[in-house]
């Protein structure tokens, strides 16, 4: 491996940690202490890495710790769903350094969605006053069948078979990486969230669909061509309902937040006694969904029943996955995590009814602390997962000698 690539690897390792010693990095990269020490000194001279003091005493000589220097390197993170997109400029400590840009963008109906998204990205960069050379790259999470290697989304933002990443990179002059939204939610949970110390875990992205990310044996599993995790489209029902994928009876036709919101609207129209009366506007999926969460949190029986019905169905689907994967933990993340522990009883009831007890008893259920922010965090992490490539490209004139 080229010397420059190892420097990119060090930056990547430091991003995903609170700090490392030279010995830690030597073990991580399987290189000698003198070699790693030399690279760290070069990165300090470049102003990217700083010494952060000595590690707490553990009985021996305390090692010197290193971390990324604040305010030097940034990532632009883009989190999209079918209706709402968010853009955040993040530092290396996963903190937003500019106002979050949030805007409506209907991916299914908007013909100019790609150009609109790109214009928003450029506007955020300009408004931030951060130099373009200090932005490591752009990470994008979005729904649909996404080929991360080609940058093509076969469901949304179709660009005449040209990669979305290629288009945005040409307009911005920055490296761009893209992946399915649920894969990035899972990436965030495995790197920074509830799955960070778990070897076998499933992350459920509760949103307008029901996404899935899987960590198997400590590694994020994306399948043969990156399309693994289409949990929404398990054919669980014979209800005749047409799914967004074009098939009938999929899990999401009875359990997604779109269904929860639609049933809330129908109930209000039919005169259901509920705190939702006057709160449901029919103008915004996002606002109406938030109203359901709020009412359920206040104990509204109708709102609670909507989430209970959806949660039970999600639990039926999870019972199938538990029998196949036998995960250590299932983490409920994404937009729907805002409803918190209201999801747990109906899902657990479904697992009790449909899952072999020996398997169900060994699987924990957790609510994500990252929640709706998980996709933003995952989009930033996507860039840094590829930072060795980014750093190599930026430093083509560097010393290529190896140790």
C-alpha cells in the first residue's frame, strides 16, 4: 500500500474513534511503530492531526494520544427520503457547523429533483464559507435500489444511466458517495450508535418504508450487488394492496409510516375521538406523522393504536428474520424512533406469538438514540469510510514509497 494511502487510513481511523495512540494505530494498520510515528508527524505538520495528551493511567507508562484537529476537515452529509431532504455540513466530531438545510423534494414526482438537489448542495457550501478544499466529500443517503459502486439509483433520480455521484461531483468539484438510506442508518448505528459493540445486529429504519441494515460477524452486509435489506417488500399479506415496488401485499402496505399517517387522516375524517382532531392537516406527510407521535406520547388511544397495529406487523416480519439470522440485537432507528418505547410492546407481542422462544429470548430490542439523525451521521461516515481513496486522489503528487 502506498504511503499516502496509510495517511488516509490514519485520518479515517481517527474519525471513527475518540483518539488513538501510536501503538493503537500500529495494531490497526499492521505497520511498525516507527512507520506510524513518521506518518503522524507528517499529518501534524500538515495541520490535520494533533496530540491530545496522555491516556489515563492503567499501571504503566501512559501513551500519547492523537486525534483530528477541529475546524480543518469537513464532510457534507445529505439525507433524503421520498418527500424531505436534509443537508448538513459536519466536522470530524460529527457536529453540524452550519444551519441544517431542510426542504421538500418529492422524488417520485419532481422531474428536476437532481438539479434542485445539486443547487441546494452548492448553496449550502457557499453559505458556510468553508473552503472547498477543506471538504472531504459529499455523502448521500436516499431510498431506492442504489448501486453504491456506480452511483446509480434505479428507483429515483434516474439520470440516463449516468451516476448521480458523477453528476454532482462534476457540478461541485468534490468526491461524492451514495448509498441506500437504510444502509447508512445501519452504518451510523454500527459506527457510533447502539450496534457499535455488537457482532450480529439488525437495524430497522422506520420510515415511509421499513428498511433494514444488517451487521453480520461485525461487518455491514450489503448482499451480492448492494440491494440487501429490502425488508419492506417481504410478501407478508394477501391484501391485494399495490406496493411502491409494483408487487402486492408487501410488509410496508400495512405497517409503514405512510400507512400510519393515512389511517390517522381517515380516522379523523370519520369522527374518531382523538387529540389528532385539528392537528392533522393533510398538507404534509411529515407534519401529520409528527402529530401522531405527539398524540401517542400523550396517551391518545387512537394514536397509540395506530402505532401498535404497525408495530405488531413489523414484529411479524422480524420474527422471520430472527429465524434466519439469529441476531444479538434489533435496533429501531430512523424517523420512527421518535415514537420511542411505544414500539416495543406490540413488536414484542408479535415475537412472542410468531418466534421460537429460544431465538426470541436471545434477541434484544432497542430504540436508537440517534433516531432521525442516523441517516445524516451515516452519510458523513460514508465519505470517511472511503477516505483512503479521497486522500490518495487529493495527494497524487505525494511520496509513494512504502515502509
